[in-house]
C-alpha cells in the first residue's frame, strides 16, 4: 500500500511538473518594434522574444502578405528566413560582427532574444509597400507559432504614379501584382515598390525624378526596367497615370538552392529567370529551398540565378547563374556560407557617412559577396577564405550621386588573399565630382567585379530591375 501511494505521489508530481513546463512554454511572447514604418525608414526593426528556455533556438519566417489582410496564406511570399539562438550573436568572424546576419544582441543566455534588423539593408524586397508577417516558431514544437504584422507605408511624397496591371495585353486585371519603379539612370535596385490591390490597381509615391514603372508576380513573365522601357518623368506634385502589362507564364524552371556545406535548403531567396530577349520571371525559395519560376516555352533558354541581397541575412555568397531550358526540373544551385569578412566604412572627404552604397567582394573563383553601407557608413561583406591561389578584390558596385570613390589598398595592390576566420578592412572615401566624371569613375571601380561572366550577368540583370 505504501509503495502504491508513493508511485501515485510520484506520478502526480510528474504531472504537475509537466503542466508547469507547458505553462512556462505557453508564456512565450513575441513583438516586432516598430510595427509600422514608411518605406524610407532609416532605423532598425527589433524582434523581441521572451519566455524561452536558456539557449533555445527559434525560427523566424517573414512573409509578404499579398492580399494585405494580416492572415498568412499559402499564396504569400517567403521573403526571409533565419534561426535565432538565445545568447548567440549572428555571425562574428575575426572579431568583426556581420550585422547583416541577425543574432541575439543582449549577449546572454537568459531565455529571451533581442534581434535588430536594419530596415535599409539593401534588399529591396524588405521595403515593398504592403503588409509583412513575421512568424515565430519552435523547430522542436515547444510552443505554437506566433505571427506579428509589420506594415510598410508609402512615404507621402506629393507626386505619384497610378494605374492598373493587366494580363496578356487584355482587359483582364492582375490582382496583387508587385509594381516596381526602376530609376531612369544608373545601375541600382528599384527605387520603390508597392503591391497592387485585388482589382489590380496601384498607387506609388516617389521623389521627383525619371522612372520606368513595371509589374511582376509569381507565374508571370515581364519585360521591365530601364533597358526595355522609356523613363517617365515624375514632376513635383504630379500624378502620372500609366497602366502596366505582364504575361502569363507558359512553362517553368524549378529546382532547389542548397547550402554547399550541409546540403540543406536555403529559404526566402528571390530567384530570377531571364531570357536573351530580356524577358524575366521571378519566384522565391520556400522553407525547403525549393523554387519554381514562370517562363515562356517559346523562349527556350533561360539564365537562372539569385538576387544576392536576399542572401545577406544568411551570410551567403551568391551562387553563379545557371542556364536552363524552359520546362527544366530538378535544377540545383549551391550557395556557400562565408567564413571570412571584408569590412570598413564609406565616408565622404569630410568624414560624413554615405549610406546605401553597394560594396562587393569578388575573387578569381567566381565567388561574390555583397553589402550595403548603413546609416553610419559601415559595411560588412562575406568572403570564402582559405582557397588555394585565390585573390579577392573589393570595390564599389554602384556609384552614389555626385561621388567618385577612392580605391582601398586591397585594390591598389592587385587584390588580397584571405584566410578562413579572417576579417580584412577596406575603407572608401567619396569625393564630390561633376556628373561627366562619374561615368568613367563608375566603370573603373566596378571593373574588379566584372572578372567573371556570372557577376557581369548579374549586374546586367539587376540593372533591368
């Protein structure tokens, strides 16, 4: 009888402990601060997670909510995914923190995680005007997923483009298409983007300037950007009405992007397929790294690759583009995670930070890392160190308005070797220059990143966006 009572007592204690553990797990909280920003916001998005066990790892997935209803659906685009571990920074190499890779910034294994993401990271997919959903989940199923909204509004510039997106040159509207503004000059990312509504109507506000508006979406092929469109001038206080057309895909190219070391899928990456004619299709890798990009069967060969700014959050180098025929399945692209860093600052001749300048690192093995200067002019880009007879170059990928940039010592010395676990510094100074000098300087400083075909194709393709 005593034994039975003891067993019953032990059982009750275990049940009580389990209930208490579940109670603690159910207390996991998640917040996104700020929860509303404009597309010109210059600060950070802070993710705060509490109620974890010490040292616990969680998964963050960020979706662009196409219908903007605040409810996650299977149609939403996975635009970012990363792990966070309590007490662990994102990526630190050679004593330098790669601030592009999220991590716990409080430095303690204390059951809570504070992660800060630069909103102006250089990845234009994070700045599209619309509704985003951050979903927090437990890889081990320790708590139910929690979803929080981030609303990105359009800065209230007095001038705007407006219109409707149509399909196949017909009167059929395309709901929830993505509309982008490509700058009328220069080699840069889209200046702004917005999601059309359920009727295919869009409105996008922007600074005064010349732009080529174009639309895109999953399952469609488009021809857009400054090389295939005539720039439209957006004057002060002006409303420019222009309808946009995209074409239903008639075939697809599908495959998977994987980590070179682990063969795990690389999720949340914007993928492109481009034909020789300039037609393009887009898609995203899912949680397993799988992707499908719509193409036209009539254009047989397509150049398939990844937008390198999507790879920043994972600390990956951009994989080389692959040629594929329309209808290809099982295509594999391999991305290598950086094991070395280049870092530094981009300042003008008065020591003032120059934000948003794109800095790239490239080697003679066709590898490329990319980064963008933050509000303080700091940049960090990954590299793959320890390769035999390997030389790396670092340079400005894009010229900033009215600047010509100095070459760092690495460039002047014909490149540099870098070891795994090493961080090398390369600073840039921007000197004011009249516009007619910028074209020459721009070509000169981009030349190191044009040593391989893949990088050249990438920059050509990106300029069309």
